[in-house]
C-alpha cells in the first residue's frame, strides 16, 4: 500500500506577491516553483548544486533552489526569472542577451540573468574579471561564455548611462 504523502502549506513571497502553495513536504524550492506554482523559467539541471540552472534570488542574493527547502525561504523575498522584467519592459540584461546572441538553447539563461542581476545590483561597475567570477557557478554548454560576458558588460553600461541620466 502506498504511504500517504505528507503535505505542507505555507506562504511564500515570490516576485513581489504572496502565494500559498500546498506541496509535498519533501519537495525542494525548485520543485515547488516548477511543479506547484508553474514558474517553469527556473530550470531543472543537475540537482546537485553544480550547474546553476536552478538559480533564483533570495533577498537579492543568488541561491540554488535545488538545494533549498521552501521552509528556508519563510519571510524572505524570492525572485525568479519571471520577476526580472519591469512591467512590459525587458530588463537591460535580457535585452543585451537577446541583442548579442548570449542565449542559444536558453536552458542556462535564467540562472545567468539572475546571477548577473545580483552582481550589478550590489556592484554597478564590475570589470570582466569580476563578471567571470560572479558567473563561475553557472554552466553553459552552448555559447562558450564570451557572448554572455559581453552581454553583462552591455547591460552594465546601459544601467550606468540610465542612472547618470536620472541624476
Ligand atoms: S539544478 Fe541546481 S545547481 Fe544544477
Ligand atoms: S545557451 Fe544552451 S546551455 Fe547555455
């Protein structure tokens, strides 16, 4: 006889909204995002903390959702790739990735975009070495990385120009 699955229900703050999913208690944050909340932009890769495909932001810091339980996120703000756009506008990182062809199959792209956002939010003028270091936990099998680094630099410059224009 199958054992009944223990379920849990708890509020989570995701992309500026509070949601209350009910989910099997053994599920990781990655599984709850994808399977119970339909936020499939967060990708399912190695599930071992090695590829970065599942990266989301927790209070603005990059974390690997395959290694986190939803309970670890209680009272904290989770940002997934679905929350990166600013209304109808693409984030400058998304625009730069599209313009420079930094996404090919795209499987790694959400993780790269969010890792790059965390970097640019805390350090607006990173040089190439800092960008490479900040993205070193994310693996890409398609692009050879160069276009990704160039796209982050283009977004950095666009954000910096927008900031200067506001002053
Ligand atoms: S799926 Fe989480 S690091 Fe690979
Ligand atoms: S674009 Fe395919 S894995 Fe990165």
